């Protein structure tokens, strides 16, 4: 880890003990700066004319500053303070429209989840300090990299960090706040889904040497993240609202990123994090065009692929993935399965439509798939120097993850084309209700911290809007 790092050459009592820059942090800071500039400019335009625009921009600035401080921190206390500051500043953004009950509910859920995560993070850092007798994150990670067997205290700290990551990444069943933050302005959704939600994965990547020493912590992370990925991806497929669909997609994508970390695929997880952040920022800031995309999709004929279409798409996807593996060996069976399934979905529409242009479409789709695989290889090769992948995951974890991905793919296809069947229809209804997984969290939140009703001024304004012209 030290070969990829750059420290400030100052006395020990100076800034060196507080700040530390590595190649991983440099990549993450570049992402933060890019997203910050885009979201800032979008907010300045989208909130034009808002009376409280200045308050929003201050909270946005505070959030971005807190993220930068947290990433650069080389002291356990400073890291924790930055982590807390992120949550407190995001809370102000979520309550930009405090008169909205659902916005208050989402903010209260997020606050309770954040406080629990901050408590677990404080306990983890206390254990690490007691174990290694240093508050310097750099020195702590250096000692961990030289450790061959974890102690009970290190296992406990790793488990606590896994709990923090699951909470921060809004994994089921504590996911409700992320689904309901669509009540906040669109820039807030973009900031959360493209940036803040990734902090759980970033935390585990920063403390990867500790996680690698604890098979128990990796097993807990794997099972919890697989559960979230499986259910959230299926629930997403039943959604119509573009923002809610994107929110469920984020839960599933974060679960998949955590699965990759649990399998030890750190390079792939970092690549996933970067790609997801850029995509989700674009998707939320571009969500206003969702109606146009929907109407365009409705104009296209809906064709159900036949068995031969599926077979051809899977074989071609496997060949392209095999070519990828020949150039740059894939780290695990699970990553190969993911690539094959993704390329299959990409190729299937071109193979399914029977007309005189099928060959041209197939060639175009195959070229597009090769281009994406090339980008994947380039990104993985570049990031392998930033966040190298250690020895491969265990055979059981690799096979289990692969089976879950295949079953998820199969169930999603059945729901897509055969949802009218009685059993699948019941499953569709249950998934459309979010599996009823958030109701208990809503009741508990309202009991601990009920939101206030709308102010008299807001009620008067609402009644005036409802009056006929």
C-alpha cells in the first residue's frame, strides 16, 4: 500500500498526522470534484427563483467539503468527524422542503440510520486504536498489511465496519430512506445516489487490509449484500416511476458492489463504484426526459425472445467474455457470469427482431459489446495499480454468488414476459409492494421521531392551490 501513496513531508506533529493522500484517494477525490461541479451547476440553474436557494447551496458546499475532509483524513477522530459532518449536512438538503411529510419521514429515517452507523464506526475505530495503539490510519493499515492472523478485536472491528457499510449503502431492510428521498430536489437525489451512497463501499476499500483478515466479516457482508441485490433488483423491475426505479436500482447496485468487495474483487468494486456514480448522476439529472424515453419505447414493438434467441445470445456473450478472459484473466467465476448475463441482455433485442436488417443490428450490437468490454479491460487494468485485487475468493463464495446471479436473471426474465401466470403474478404484487420490508421501519421511525404536520401557512397555501379558478 505504501508504494501507491504520497505523504506530506512535514514534521510528525504537523499536517502529516492528519492528512494522507494515496492513489486510491486521488481517484476518489477526482470523482468527487467532477460530481460536485456538475451537481453545483445543475442546482444553480434548477433552483433559480427559489427563495431558499442560498441555504441549499451552503448545505451542498458543506456536504462536498465534508466528503473531501473525510477522504483525506489520516486520523481516526478526524475521519469520524468528517463522516458525521457528511450526514448532518445531507440532513439539511433532505429537509429543503420541510413542509413535505414524506421528506420529513425520509430525513428522520436517514438520521436514525446515520446515528446508528456513526456509533458503530466510533466503536470500530476505538477497537482499532486499542489494538494498534495509534490513531494514524496510515500506520494502522501498514500494521494490518503485515498481520497474518486477525485477533478477536480485529474481527470485531471488521464486523462493525461491515455494519456501517451496510447502513450507509441503504441495504435491506434499512433501505426505506433512500427510496423516499425522491421528495427532495433532483440535485439531492443525484448527490446521494451518485456520491454519498458509495461511502460504505469506500470505507471498506480504504480498510481492505482489515476486511481481508476476517473471513467472518466477509461472510456476513456477502450474505447481506446478496440478499439486498437479489430482492432490490427484482423490486426495481416492477416500478414505473423513474426516480423510484432509479432508487431501487441504487440499492441493488450498492449490494452488488459490496458482494464484489466480499469476494475480494477490489479492482472490480472500484470500477463499479466509478461507473455507477457517473451513470446515476446523469440518470437523475436527466430524469426530466423520462416521459420522452417512455413514449419512444412504446412505439417499438414488444417482441418476446424465443428459446433459440436466448441460446444464441448466451453463446455469443460467452464467446465475447471468453475473449475478454483470454486478454485479461477474470478474477472469479462470479465476474464472468455477470459479464455474460450483461452482454446477453445487450445482444438479445438485435437477435430477436426478424427482418431484413437483423444481421446489421447484430453486428452493431456485437461491436457495441466489444467496445464496452474494451472499456472494461482498460478500466480494470488502470485501476489494478490503484486498488489491487488480493488472492481469489473462496470457491464456495464464488459459486454461491454465481448461482444467485443466474437465479436472479431467470426470475427477472419470467417476471418480464410471464407475469400474468398466477404464481408469478402473486410474486409481482409482493415485489411491487417492496416486499413490505419498510413498513416496520416506518412505524418505528414514527414512534421514535414523528414528523410535524404542515405549518398553518403551508396548509393555507395548499388550500388555495386546490380552489377552482
